């Protein structure tokens, strides 16, 4: 009987802790992209892909040999934008 009461109490505490936790704030595009803009300047080329709620943006700096890809997807368990990939290559004039 004590075990059942203890188990019930644990379940209630876990449920309440989940309900009371604050939602994860969304990360804006500016928050993830500003460090790259400050380091490399304005991108020389931008590629955007959108499909429903899924969106990717690639920033290319051809003359510096660098690319960064950003993603905002409802399918990756994050809230808002994040860096998806970076790519370094020989600079192209």
C-alpha cells in the first residue's frame, strides 16, 4: 500500500513539474546569424528554401571560402532557428 501511495506521489510531482516548466523561447534568425555577419560581413549570395513550415537559408561568402546554413524546422525538436551546417572551401574570385 505504501508503495502505491509513493508511486502516485511521484507521478503527481512529475506531472506538475512538466506543467509548470516554462516554454522554450524561440530563437530568432538574427540571434543565430548575427555572429556570422559580424565575422564575415554581408553574405555575397543567399539561397532560401521553404516548404510548409520548413525553411533553410544558406549564406555564401565565395571570396572568403565559407558558407553557413541555417534551418527553422518543426521536425527537429528545437524552437526557432539554428545553424544546420558550415562549409569551408578554397576562395573563389
